[in-house]
């Protein structure tokens, strides 16, 4: 017998933002798979766990092996449907083997913290993507929400905005949302150059006039 693989969105990080359905799925699982922050949230359950690192084939083998013994919960930050391991897992498991529990995305938390609607915003992750992919969105949409990659520096984003002629844009940096060290600030495009790096951030850019 093989048990289902649960892909569980755990929200931005704070326990208050985890859905009850997600908690139930994790509690019912025998094995947990996730990043350090996600696993830490469920330390008290004392489940056998596997840390997700760069070695995805090894993580996959772990899941395939353990689901023969009991349900496995793969914990992903935010919502599973938005730049998570779900895409990878969907290629390796049949739909009937997967159960997906939605989570509150970091983007939702960013826009609500800024008290801004996001129905007209374009959303993009910069993880493993060139900044040029964001450039055309900046010209086309009134607002853009970016999941940052530490490899893309704030100065590079400043260059990108300058190249698009967006000198008046409003840039909001939303770091470690929902964590005790959450920081949200607004800077000008030029002010981005004063910031050393993006670390666990959603950056929201409003084109301005
Ligand atoms: C692999 S993506 C996962 C996105 C996730 N599925 C979601 O819906 O938010 C990881 C990126 O999400 C953003 N992120 C996740 N949690 C965050 C938080 N608590 N505060 C700010 N950004 C966060 C960061 O840009 C981070 O690099």
C-alpha cells in the first residue's frame, strides 16, 4: 500500500497564518519534509523529518520510500501553487497520489500589509530568472510583486527601474513577513542602491505617474 503525499502550504511563517486544514494534515502525517523554518514549526510533533536541500532527487526518493509506511507531508512556504515544490512533485506523482492544502502566500501578506489591492498586479519570482523578465512587466502593469532571489541585488533592480524610465516608482521592501523581525519599508528607485541585499523579501513596485 502507498499513502498519499500531502503538499501543505504553511503560509509566510508565523503559526497564526497556517490554515487549520494544514495543521490537521501535518498532524496526520508520519513523515515531514520541508525547509528548516517549516520543520521548526512542527518540531513538537516529533515526526521523522527530511530537510529539503539542493538535492531534490534524494528528497524524492525519501518521499517515495516513506509513503509505503505512512502519509508524508511536504511543507512549503506560502501557497503550494505559487513557486513551490508542487510543480516538481506533480511530475513525479500521479494526481491521485497528491493532496494539496493551500496556504497564504507571502504575496498576499505583502499586499495586505501595504493595504493595497493586488488584482491588477503582475507577480513573478526572480529565483533562477533574469531580471529582464521583470522589466517588461514593470512597463505594462500598475503594480508588480516580486519574490526576490538573494542573487539579484537591490542595485540591479535600481538599474532595471532606471532603464525603464521609472524614476518615480514607489518601491516597497517587505522582509520576513509575519516573523518577529519583519521589516517593511518604502524606498525610491535610487534609494534601492543603499540597501545591501534582499533576504526573504517580497518587493512591490508601483509604477507611479
Ligand atoms: C520558493 S518561493 C516560495 C513562495 C511561496 N510559495 C509563497 O506563496 O509565498 C520563496 C520566496 O518567497 C518569498 N517569501 C516567502 N516567505 C516570505 C516571508 N515570510 N516574507 C517575505 N518573503 C517571503 C521570498 O521572496 C522567498 O525568496
